[in-house]
């Protein structure tokens, strides 16, 4: 399986294939964390110079669609009998890259409370399949960089739709399988995504802010009542317990990490939508939809780093979720935090954000090379030995972390497919003559959105009339 995947990946590299493929092998076989991109050219697996390395990233071409299909051929993890996809945005911070275009202000959490910052960088939306149990492994399926003109919700909806359709084509999801669970954090418009993806076999679950207001179903209409029927039922304010009705379901589950987890659920709950943001394009002659789901309140005994854990509020797109489905929803959401291990491994070990690349297209190539490297590590599980340090504990072969699999990949590589050709003898170019200044300074770009979106329905109509 590993050799077949390496052959398919090599076929996806249209230009500078040998340089790009050996660069990925250098990342795989490096002895420790990647600290410098040029330093990778000194690895034995990279038989070219540092100039060829940068030339491959800046001038190479990668067929991203073919790489996505190649990744889909790998085994896909499941939680129980269903596929669980986690989606999140992680930034490649470039605060000093004034000559790099298409940078946005990325939200970065600080170590202390209330120390969040907005730092320029390239945000990437990552979709990965999650595994069962406590693990640091995920299967990254897709990565899309958000541009200055992109709407995050629209890009995420299109990305998830494409991933689900690819899983169906690859045979991972059939008509008789349970729907795919998609879990996300509170930064997403979970209601909008559930409405847009309603035609797919998916269930969307996302976290809500603790100050949200949800609305219940309309109570039965009494005989003889006059007037127009109401569209909304009683209001439930998450921050005010006196507005909470009796839950439709209540479960308790004993966990090893969080203690007792108590879940309360209310069926047929929906938010009150308004014609702004993503709903500005909704037809003006029709009412806004009512997107019903199940509201879940999860309370645990303990959380790492917190003395008194706060409750967690979730909303899942199942309007009539049963007791078992409620437990499936919050348990799948807790597995979403495994994505943080993947992001940390990408940045701290594989050196995803180390290169100082100017072109966003080169950043996309490097991002997909990192995904290819990570996919090969996943395919090598069970094929390498545990080369642990003397102070590290032994681990079962099926429980090896990505870092330990990477340590043994150098010994595994000669036994797999090596499609890259040997480098041809060449001389470096003369370069700029000494003492000659650069006559073409690089263009500097502003940071942030380049498209101003309408803040109200009236502005939206004015913009539509002007452009139309």
C-alpha cells in the first residue's frame, strides 16, 4: 500500500517532480524537527542542491485534484461504524512578509486569558477523518487556503461537499452506511452549513457560544385561536437557566479523562435567522428557513487546566436525536481536539510554517507536500520498529505516534518505491553581479479583505443593482 501510494503521488507531480518528491522524502527521514528548508538539502535522501529545492517549490506544479484522489485511496478510520470528519482553520503566520500577497488577519490564542491577537498570515481550512479512542492520529483529506475575497462559510461548505462526494466515489461511504458526522468548533456558522449540506448524507455538529439564544418548536395550536400561526416557539437562553424547559433526553457517561459526563438534550431547537451575512442572498420573496436540530448541554467533572469546568453547548442537525445519537454527537465532538495534535505535529516537527515563501502558490505546494508526508507516515503504521529514546516508555506497534513512525522511516524507505530519478550534472547560474543593486523591488501588499461585504439588506440591494 505504501509503495503504491508513493507511485501515485509521484505521478501527481507535473513539473519538478524529482525535486519535490525528494524534498518530501527529506522531511520524512530528517532526524528531528525541521528548522530550515535549506537544511533539508543536506539530507542523504535529497540528492540535489538547495537551489533545486527552492526551484521545485517556486516553479513546480502539483495536480492537487489527483493528490486528493490518491489520499482517498488510503484506508479511512471510523468511529464505530461511521465516518467522523473534523474541520478547522489553522494559520500559517507571516507577520513580516509585506511582499507576500493574499494575507489575512488570523486569530491567534494567547497563553494567558484575554490575550488573543490578530496576526497577518495565510489561513488554511483543514478537513480530516478522526479515529476512535485517545490518539494523536488523524487522516488529513483536504486543505484549502482562504483568500481575501473568500467567505469562510461558503468555502467550508464547498470543501465539505467535495470531500463527501469524493468519499462516496472512493467507496468509503455507501447508501446503507450511517451518515457522516461532521464536527466543528464555535467559529463556524453551523446552522448555515447544515442548511447548505442538507442534501448530503451528513450530520453537522458544532459548538455554540454560551450567550446564544435558541428557539423551540411551535406548541400545538388550540382550537378556535385566531390570527396568523406563529413561526417560532418558546425562547431558550443558554446563559439563563430559568428559561430552560425540561430536557427531552438526559444521559450520564463515565469517562476516564473527564470523570462523569452529563448530557441534557432538547429536540427541535433552532436559531432565529436574520437577513444579514450569509443569508443576504436568500430569495426576498420567501421566508428564511427554520433549521431545526437538537441542542445539547454537556457538563463534565473535570477538565485539564480548569478547576470548575464550564458546560459545553452543542447543536447537531438531527431534529429528533435519540439518547444514543446524543451521546454519539458529543463523543464525536470531543474527538475533534485530535486535530490540534495534527496541527502541532505539522508545525513543530514537519516544519510546515518554517519556509519564508513569498508566493501563496508555493505555500500551497509545500502544504500539500506536508500532507503527503503525513499520509505516508499513516501508511507506514505497523511497518516500522519503535526506535524510542532511553527515557521514553515502550509502546505497542499499533499505538506508535507519528513522531516514532518518522524515526524509523529512513530504514523503511529503501524497501519501498523510489520513483525519483538521479539529478543531472549542472552548474549554478551566475546570479546578480556583485555590487549591482536590485532594480525591481518587490511589490508590497496590504493585509486583509479586499471585498467589502454588505452589512445590511439595503446595502446588499444597492450593490446588486449597481453591479447588475
